[in-house]
C-alpha cells in the first residue's frame, strides 16, 4: 500500500493537537523485603540539567502519565517527519536553482594547442 506522506502543514496540525507531554521512562519495581501482594511501585526517570532524576508516581496518576509519555513520543515522531519533509523540499528547491552541473577538470577534454602539434 503506497501512502503519500503527510504535508508539512498537516504534520504541524497534528503536532498542535498534542495536549499533554512528559519526558522520561516509566518503570515498575517492587522493593526487596516487600510482599508481592502490595503491588508494584512506579517511578518516572528522566535526564534533566545533566542529572538523572527519579520521582515516585502514584497509581492514580498512571493513566494520565502514560498518555503524556505517548504524547511526547508522538511529538518526536512528527517533528522528525516534519524536518525530513522540509529538508527534502529545500534540496529540491536548491537543485532547481542550479542550471548545469560543472564538469570536473579532465585532461582529455581540452583541445591541444596548434603550436605544440606543429613542428616547424
């Protein structure tokens, strides 16, 4: 199935519709010495200001946080697509502007002088 890639304006419209974003990785863990029946804990890890930061996430925050993490992943994907689209357009515009490619210097392409081939 051949789908045409979305236009730059379409990508920007999709980016504008993202209403929640969060950076980081959500992890589930069970502290040692704690019973398995009490359920897992969740933490959000991210890299901020040159340091790895971790924060505890309450179970009631999980759905919204997962949606925000998905929003950021979607944002990254869409901005990559947008950048690729604009780069392709820029390259096409630059190629359009060049009239003819300059041929590299070749010894065989120049004419021989008549003085050197005429032994008088």
